[in-house]
C-alpha cells in the first residue's frame, strides 16, 4: 500500500529553508521541520538543524518553538498565503531561532527549547 503525504503548505516550505543568521556568523541548515497543529489552534514548530560556524565543528540540534500567535494561522494553513505576511512569519520565526541560539547557554527558558544531538 502506498501512502501519499499531503503536499507541504507554502509556509512550511518557506520555514524549512536553510539560512544564515543576520550577523552572518551561523549557517542554519534545516535538516527537517515538523509543523504540528494543536487542538487549541496553536502551532508547534520542531526543527532539526545543523549549525555551522567558521572554524568550529558543526552542531546538530533539535529546537521546538511553540507558536501561540493565532493571527498567523491563516498563513500556516493557506495554500496561497499573502506573500508579505508569509515573509513576516518567516522573519519572526527566524528571529526567535536566533534569539534561542544566542541565549541557550545562559537562559533557562531558552535552554529548554532545544537539545543538542549527537
């Protein structure tokens, strides 16, 4: 039996793209992204990524971002979201990812959002 996975929504495709942080110091290679829609209409984003920094060994991480802002629900679920709102969502999520990366070593709340993988 062949199981066909539904096509990923544009928001999931955009959020799953690898990118370099704003300061150019870290390359975040998104290995996988899971977008889980919760019963309360929130969304749970789980990233598996490889962080590369010049001169350092690459690090693999799992990072979970609870997304409670329901004003972006239409962007997550639309097969053709407004391009400006989609870009805004990607920017906000990447900013949250960068904040986690920068604070995970000294902020308990940030540390709980991610775990280093072997």
